[in-house]
């Protein structure tokens, strides 16, 4: 098992995120998008390999002290199935709990049903009263 350190508020560079996100063979993402994302993040949680400092996972919170959205919880393929994603996720939940943020949300892709189970194991429940722009649904079908 690879040892990692989970850090709430951990410093991360947009280039590291692009490299991490493309580590599973996905299409490369735009560094400009991640630069803006990092600037607007309410909280960033990172996972780095001890010894090398390699970024192996990250997760973000968008929002403020009233509304928070947990977004983008991802782990490098070589480090998956070791509990790292759960630790990143739990650190974000602890952050909003510590600040007593009353409204905490997330979305997940129904094409990945294991995500629903993951989120439920970490204290989330499915709700059916939300709404989104119609065109948004095209991204999840």
C-alpha cells in the first residue's frame, strides 16, 4: 500500500490537477479551467504520496458558509481501492461540519451507480426536489 497524507486546504497547482485527471486515459482538460476552479474553491483537500509529494488525489468544495457543493473527488488509478477517496471525501464533510454549513449538496453521474452507494456510506441521502436546466440532463444520459 502506498502511504499518503490527506491535507485539508492543501496547496495544489492547476498543472498537477490536469496531470492527475488525465492519468486514467481521459481526454486532457484545460489548465485555465482548473486555475479558475482553484481560485473559486471554498476548500481543497489533497492526497499526496509521502516521500515523493506526488498529488494522487483531490476533492473540492464550492460555495460559502451557507451553501456548499462537494465536487470532484478523484484519485490516481494506481492509488485507488486503498480508501484514499473516502478519506478525501470525509475531510471535506468534516470541513463543512466544522463550519456548520447548513446546506451541503453533491451531484453524481447515474452512469456510475457505485457512486451513489459510496455517497450513502459517507452520510448522504438521495433527494428528489432539486431542479436543473434541461440542457444539463443531456450530460448525464
